[in-house]
């Protein structure tokens, strides 16, 4: 009879153990997701030792997005602006970016692109406001002389597009026409 009672007792505990395990797994997954999201939203900080050479720590790292339309046609923002010398015309902000590293990696302006998605990377060794005009100066590849430029920032019209302060996640649209 003791054996039967123990089996009944184990049968009663098993569903509770299953529920506890399920709850534990759900909580573990939720914590992992929350940490992943939190880390993806946290600005990157790199120490001078991680960067190599005499670089200062990168203490700002975020990503606005730029869409270009020229004469009614979408135009791709080039990859490697502020990295490739042919797409890096203005060097006045270079001391705020990442210098060339001892492992052969080239330097980068504090405002640059890695790919052709329109994502601008702000990676700076100081906290300061950077503007769209500064990014366009680094690029040197968007001719707006004598043209009409209509700009929106997160859908709202902006009259002075060059002075748009770049912020994480914002959507900047420039429509350039003759």
C-alpha cells in the first residue's frame, strides 16, 4: 500500500513539475529576449585597447537613415562614405572618428556608411550633435547647388535640411530637384 501511495503522490507532483519547467523556460526566453533588445539599443563603447593604436574610446554609436530622391528617382546612398577615400571629401571631423588601426583596418570619419542601405553610422569619441550637413560634407557627393531640396524628418517637413541633428532611428528624406 505504501508503494501505491508513493505512485499516487508522484503522479500528483509530475504535472506541477512540468508546469514549473514550462514557466522556467518561458521566463528564461523572455529574459534572453529582453537582454538582447536592451543591448541592441545601448550605444556601443569601445576602449582604446579594443580599437588599437592611439584611438580614443568610441562613446557614441547610433544610426539615422537617409533616403534620397533626385529628379523624382530614388538614389542609393553609397556604401563606404567616410571610409573609402574617394567618398571622404571633408576631413574636418576626423579627430572625432576612429583612426586607422594597427591590424590594418582603415580609419573612419565619425559619420559614415558601411553599406548602401542609407543607414548613417555615427561613431564618435566625444558626445556632440552632428548634422546632416556635416555628413553631406564628408561625402561631398550630393550636388544641391541651384536645386530645390525638400526634406522631411520622420515625416514632418524641415526647412533647413543641413542643420538636421542626426539622432538614432530617425528617418530623413531628401527630395532634390532642378
